[in-house]
């Protein structure tokens, strides 16, 4: 099954929904993955109460990293990529 392409409004509602249910959510921004060549993607991930991480089958998509950042919900904080991240990972927003 493919990813659902989110609008900026849907991304904002997703962030509001998870907060109301006590779940943590972060967005991982990637560039030029095999699934999305030459595109910037922000994929939401949920962290459950046991600490497990679930990547959701939904994405924000844009032509550039700068453009995909503009689609992210307001109030997030940027984390630089970890050296152990996949090379396509640019940053994480939490």
C-alpha cells in the first residue's frame, strides 16, 4: 500500500490528535529516497507508551527541503541528523 499524501492542514490536525491522546509524534525529513527520487519528504512517526516507534504511511511532499519545512506544523523544534541515520535523512522535527 502506498503512502497517503497529507496537506498542511491534515498534518496540523495529526499533531493536534496525537497530543490529545498522549502520544509523542515526530517528523523525519528525507531527501532523494528510492521511493521519492529528487523529492523532499516529511514522514510522521508515533512513539507509543512503551517507547516503540511507528512510521506512519503518510507524508508531506515538496520539491525542496525548504518547501517541505514550510508544510510542517508550527511549534516544532529541529534536531540535526544523527550520524547513525540513513544518508537520506536530513533532520528530525519534534
